């Protein structure tokens, strides 16, 4: 099992090229199930979750290749309609095969998914959306069996703007008869990126980026070429790394427009941010001012950056709070920050932070993707040496994180069984 050995306390300097978005790439790769034509997707990050997706598509019968960010998907045999537990358990996004399989073949069998343990994240919202389009459902041996004898467009209103359920509904609606209206849908840039792919494939989609989407399905969808949008969560991660270390970075292949609230909070904390050609430049403060945040669906403060913001605020010059409104178990990483000298108290969905002058190096352990990234950033800022264990979590969501950090003057080495 790999670990990071980090000797922190030095301000970062230099330039980072931001990778393509994991959260956009995964549903786009799943959308290849909707067509028998060739799909070519560029700017795909080389992550564990992308490799899991590659294996799942190949199990279903697709032929794939993935080299230097270019993911090619072809079909040369009949596809399977079942996604078994031994594959689905590895990654939460595996549930996104439901919509495409159901729309194309009229039935699907998908096991309950796995993924990070940051909250319940029930699958029922996905299933309810598909049932509104005519799917019938029953369970067998822990699998959801979905059948669509008369699939057709319907009206879906989500109780909350679930990203995954919106994506499943979009993909299914694109390949069935009639008009589907999705209300209270997710509005993230990754949703619009998927919508752009489905439009290129032949579907009619209007309203992505708003609370109401209208989709006109097609009898057949075609293969396309597409370049995945930049990863706004990786962008936020390096912005906060620069801020917490008092460093200066230029981030390329990204755009601050995807993180309006985060940019505003960083400015309030004392960081200086400006737009440069094809990117962002940030200079961190000597010590951040306290800024409280509340996570919310896009365009609010992203839940995926909440752990990193808490790490940043742990060295602020005062008191603030961080409120988590998306996932109920997303403060698990705080116990590790306490080992580094942070002063944080959890009460319900809030973390109350009393800033300390500096963090101290310590042995810590990642429990999920974003919590792990927060600890990597905290270790880079801390005085002294840290060992960050279970970095396989980080590998699921960040492409070569330690190599990018090393390039900007972070002393970080990947080792086994430290």
C-alpha cells in the first residue's frame, strides 16, 4: 500500500497544468453505452476510477484503449446487460450504467454501488427517475433489476439536485421516445459537459446549467469526438495549496469561472487571484483571515472542497465555522488534522475552527478522496515531516498529485509500507 512522505513548511512556486475533470469524464465514458459507434474522448485524467470504468466497459463488451489522455471506445460484439458487484463495488459512479443500458436494451441488472464512505447517498433517487420514464424495478440477490417494456419521456422532479441521478436521467432520456422534463436538476459544469456530448451524439437537450432541462429523445445516437472540461476540484485544490503555504502559482488549462464562490472566499481570506491566459494566478497571504463557508449545490461552495477549506482555515488568524450540507460523514478527516495540531470542534453539521499559528508534521491517514487531498495539502504546509497513509483514495480522484506537487517545490515522495 502506497504512502506519501512529506516534508512541509515551504511556500509553493511555479506552474501546474490542471487535468481533465474526473466528474465529467466518468459519465461521458458511460454514455458510450448508448451507441455502437466509435467514441473518442480527450483530456481524460489517468485515475484509478477511470481505470475502473475502463474495466467495467470492457466487461460489458466494449473495446477500449486509453493512452496519453485519449480514451477510445468501440463495439465489436453484443453487450452484456449486467454490471456485477465485484466491479460496481469499487466505484460509486458505476451506477451510471443504469440509464444507458436501460435506454438501449430495455433492461439492465446493476448491483448496489460502492465508493467513498462520506454519506448514505441513496440510489433510490436514480431509480425513481428511471421509473418515471417507464422502468419497472425489482431486486434479486442484492442487484437492482430494471425492465422498460414501454420506456418513454416523462416528467422528473428531484427532491434535491443530485448530480448522478441527473446524469442517469439525461442519458436514458436521450435514447427513448418522447420529451423528458427534469426539474430541480443539478447545474454543475460537468452536467453541461455531458449535455454537450449527448447533443453531439444527436439528442436534443435544452436548459443544462439551469434548474429545468428538456430532452427530446432519439431512436439512435452516433459516436463523437469530445474534449473533457477542466477539473474544477483539482483547480480548487491547488488554489488552496498556494493559499495555505503563502505561495504563488499559475494554474493552466482551467478557468476561475467554474469556482466563483471559492474565488470570492479566497479573496476574503487575503489571497490575490487574477485571470491569466488559459488559466489563473494566485498569491497566498502570509496568514489567512477567517472565512466561514456553507457547502451547497452548484454554484454554491463545493462539498468536494470543504475538507481543503477546513485545512486552510485551521491556520487562520481567528475563528470561523465550516458547515456541510451535502454529505453527513464528511468530517472524518478532522481527527487527522487534530493530530497535526489543529483546533477544530465538530457539532452536528458544523466544524468550528479556532486557527492555530501553524500545523505540525504527523502520521495521518486518508479516508476518502477529498479528505486525503486536504491532508496532503495540510502536510505540505505543516512544519516538519508527515506520513500520509492510504493514498490510494487520492489516486482515485487526482492525476499524479505528488508529481505535480513536487514540481512546485513540495518535498513529497511516494513510498510503500512506511
